[in-house]
C-alpha cells in the first residue's frame, strides 16, 4: 500500500537527531517556557523573515489569538467582518467566530483554489476590518492588488500559513536568490500549525504566530499565558496556549531541513504533472513559466486533483494499493456548526468539494511508489 503520508518513515528520517534533542530536554528538567522554545521562536522568526514569533499550542490558537489581540488593542471590535476564502479548513472560520466576528465568505480561483483576490473588493463593507488569506495546499496566495486593497480600505491582512511553511514570494523576478519573502511575513500577522502531518510537523500539536508588530506580539504572548505579562499579574482574560519544550526541540531539528524537504515534494509534484495523462483528471494549475522544481511559491503540502467521479476514483485507487484523502468533503458553510450560512450561494465551492482528491506526496516517497500512483491513475477506466 502506498500510504498517503508515512509519518513514521518521515520521523525516522530525522534520527538520531530527534532522539538526542528530546533526551536533552528530558535531562534538563525544564519542560515549559524554557530555552528550547525561546531559541525556536528566534530561529523560526529568522527563517520566516518576521521580527517576532510566539510559540502556541496549535494552529487554531495561533489564529484566534491574533484576532483576540486586535480586539484587545481596539483595532477590531466584536461584530466586525473578516473576509475569508470559502473553501478553507474549518479552523480558519472558527478563529473568526470564536472572537464574535463575522466571516464573509469569498469563493476561490477555480484554477488554484486560493482566495480569488479579484472578488475581494466587492465584499468589503464599513464593518470589514481584515482579510484572511489561506495559502491552501501549500501554494502562496498573494499579490500587489491584495496589498493595495488592504491599504486603501485600512484592513489588516492575516495569513493562515498552516499548510505553506517555507513557501516563497519572489520580490524581484530578475533575482532568483536574494530578493524574496516567505509566507508568514507577508501580512500583518500569521498563524502557523505544526500538526504532525504538516511540512514542518511536531510530534504532537503545536503552533506559532509570526509578526513584525511588536505591540501585537506582546499582547499575543500575554494572552497565551493566562493574560499575564508577569507572574500572577493578569492584564487580560487570557488562556493557556503554549508550545512545550519537547515540541520546540523537535521543530528545531526539522526546521534545518525544511527547504530541502519541500524541494523533494516539488520533485514528486513535477513528476505527477508530467506523467499523469488521464484526460478526465484535472491537475493543479500553476501560474508560472518556470519548471515546477524551481517554483518556490508552492511547497506542495497537498497534491490535489479533481475528477467528476471522485468517489469512484478513490475506491479504485484504494483497491490498487494507493491511499488518498479528501480535503475537505464538506465545506465550512455546510457544516452543522455553521447552519446560519447553509443557504449561501457558493456553487463553485460545492463543485470543488465534490471533485477534489489528494494524492500521496512527501519527502520520503520512493520512485516505485510515485510510479505506482501515476500508473494507477492513467489506467483508471473512465467509462
């Protein structure tokens, strides 16, 4: 069986360094808010290109703490609106509604599944205070037009970077090396997830906020620590959301290899794009003239295809020994938790969610596994 994602094999590929890092923490006798977390925060901020990083318990907390901090700072008020892509994972929406804010759903670009920036401005009202961009499946969602819209309307841009750790936006097309920025440093603040299945994954839950707004960083850091800036002095009604020392140590080991691992994913994606020839399978479309392995604005957290008979295709692939997943079978506005949005007319979203299928992709896939996926897809009986 070709596993969708062999996390055990990925973990083993970092040995013995992971075990040594964990043992170091165990022997230190210090397991929360210690040197490993502080050092990881500094290293990850430097990697991302932001001034600050705050380690938190998970990706959802990272996003909800950003909104909560803006509310505490008086920049956003309860009842305000946040523009958000309609086809994201539900965590993006939960972060908004948990802060008593209103999500305003915008349909994606059908070619790349990211927020359609050309549709953003028509959804802006006097209550709009922020735009959340989700770098879905690992592909950058960004443009100069988005920045202009935000500046013109005095809106914050919040990145959901849960799926795109390491992705790059080229700032100068004539310079392929020096002049670039990573996702997580593009907007005003960004939430990151280190769920084990992510490109940069911990051995449990973990997350972070990156920002270059020093005041925002201080408020988020306090909110995540029971609302406290100093022990037993509580400025806010906060929560307990902390990245622990062991997870920070694990992430420090993995961060050193992230760019290399992402490049391995690009090589798998390039092979898929070149060799999957089934006429009824819709492959990812990249907005670039460069070869896939040189396209740094996609880290291929997921390789997502579409097919009108998706469920039949998934069953066929499983029988052939290829494990696939569906991200995500039910969109947020059709979840029972959000019944108030059930009548929204988002026909493109329903088409996407009925047709998408995620293929196996990772930095530890062997050539035989990649070929097996391709051959199975090409031999699918479309009748």
